C-alpha cells in the first residue's frame, strides 16, 4: 500500500531584499536578535576537504518536510516540488541510525536549484555531499540507507531540534549552526540582527583602543572577596 503524503498549499515567500541582507549576517546575530531563541541545537554543517577553506553560508526560505524516521520517500517528493532558492528542512525525528539524505538526493536537490538541506537526522556519502555547491546540515552520519515507503507531510508545521519551523520561514546557517526566523517576523528580526552586528563592531573598536566600558560586569554581580 503506498504511503500517504500530505501536501499543504504554499505561502508567500520572504522578500528577496530581506534574503540579500542576510547574506553577511552571522547566525549568532540572529540568535541574539531573537533573545537566544529560534536556533536548532545539535545540527552542524557537513564539511569535507573541498570546503576546508570556505565559509559555510546558507540563506533561503524553508520548504518543510516531515518524514517517518529512516524513510526519505517524501523528501524525494519535496525535491520535485521545490522552487529555486528553497531550503529543504527535514524533520526526521532527530534519529541518526539511518541516513535520510545521501549523495544522489543531494545532487538532485542541487540540480533543482535548492539552496541547501537541513536534516534533523542523519546523512551519508559525506565526500559526495561535501563536494556539492550547496551546504548540508545534519544531526549525525550513518552509512545505513533509508527506506522508501512514506508516509509524510510537505509544507506543514515541523520541529527541528525542538524549534518550530513553518513553510516559508527564513533559514540562515553558518559554521555555528542553524537559525529559523518566522516569516511574519523576518523584517524586524533582520533589522535587529543588523543592529547587533553594528553594536559588536563598535565594541570591537573599543577593545582595540582600550576603551571598553566594563562597568556592566560588576553591576550584574555581588562580589565577595575571600581570604584563604
């Protein structure tokens, strides 16, 4: 019996202007802009020798996929439905005993114009994935391949590392990990992330001139000096 695949209607994408502004903003700035809330813990970029000297950058809109752990049939269907600039964001239950994405699916995703892949689960074929022009983030690695039975959901609401992600949300990734910005808050969060970067630039300048005001350290502590 074929597996059931629920496919929800699409939503309006994040504006291209906002995506362009994210290109040089670190995930840490977005995390701070959202009060350290919205990041997926435990996912890291798959990096091979071909990327050893490159900066990993991932920016795009989420194409959400929920699949049964260890099965990637609906992930293939999502790749068929993707439009250029999408990022496959795959909720595979966080299980890492069986790979959801490998070299073939990664190559096909790249051919479809997909900007990157995020898997709350495992991947395999690391050398092939690392040779791609698109970044791949995952929770783990396993040589065991996936089943292809279904069922699953495309463009639904999912959870990645305990963080809620909806279709069309803004996805930003780098060497520090992944953050998800709800699409209805994207403009405000991007503006605040830019402000975070500017504040840190001024702090770095103050450090270089030995003028960083450190009063905030003692103001947050009750210091008791002790004798031995």
